[in-house]
C-alpha cells in the first residue's frame, strides 16, 4: 500500500502540476477539468482527488482554482443546471463557438456553424431568434460532459473522510477550492474538523487522550490570538 505522506515542497509542486495538467480556465473565474477520455479511463482524476485530500490533510496548499459549479458538484454530487451560464464554460473550443454565435450578424452566419452547434446537442432551428437557446445548448454540452471527471475527483476526496466533511461544511471549505483570498484555517475550523477516536470511556487512556485534544485546542487558540495563524498565507 502506498504512503500518503508527502514533503511540503512536493505538495506544492503536485498541486500546481495538477492545475496545469488536468484543469483549464482562468485564475479569476476558476477552472474546470479538461475533458479527457484517456485520463477518465485510467482513473487519473481519482488520483487527482486523492492528492488534493493529502495536501489539505497535511496543511499543504489548497486546490483553490475550481469553478463554483465544480465545487458545488463535488460537495453535493449534483449540478444546478438552472444556474449554469457562459461563465461556467472553460474549454477553448466551446468558448470560441459561443463567441461566434454571439457575434453572428444573421441566420446565414449561424448556419455556417451548424455542424458544431448540432454536435453540442442542439436540435431546433438554427436562426437568430434562437441564439440564446443555441448558447444554452453549448453551455450544457461543455459542462455536463465533465461530470464523470468530477465524480472521480469526488471518489478521491473520500480519503481521510474529507468528502463527508466538505458535504457537511460547504461554506467552510469553499475558499480552499474556489479562487479568492486563501488564509490558514483558524482554530475553530481545525477543531471542528477533528474527529478523534477515544479509547473506552472511563479508562485512564481515554482521560489522557482527551487531555491531549484539550491541549491542542488551547495551543491553536494561543497561536490564533498571537496572530501567527492569521498572518500566514499558503504559498
């Protein structure tokens, strides 16, 4: 069985490598998985999820580069299709097609794009009056085909029980996966996500274990009050 322990510099390089190799988009709006049947067949996205879980568990850099809809799917296993828009599209081919549809001067111009539009699952008349419906079809095609990749990432994030924690604390984990200001988790966040398994109740061993947890909590609160936890940022 392979070890899930990695040096800090390795974690940084791996998270950065994962972002560049397996995701596409921009730093501001976030990124989505790159569509790849080869990576999907080889369970590569599950490995991606496992590496993310290891990095977070060891206090390493978070994968704070995902699009909002991708993070929501990872937490819930569902997609809110009503909220998907062109902002949620990351792949270059779909973005270019949307731009061409938006800038089409007439229905004849749209018809020149018919092959690409139909390939996205659009089945109605290709004309200017249906421009919004055409764009909607492109958005749905670009995003929904990524669901199998996101499902593998979810599977990988089950490591250490992280997925269960994310599902129950979506707001707390949000900044660790979606672009924004990333800071170290505070004392309450860390303790909230600790799930110690104590020895049999009433034994001396259980008493010692609870003292250790209490000491950890006091130590983290002292660090937070001193400003050390709040001034450190992920590199």
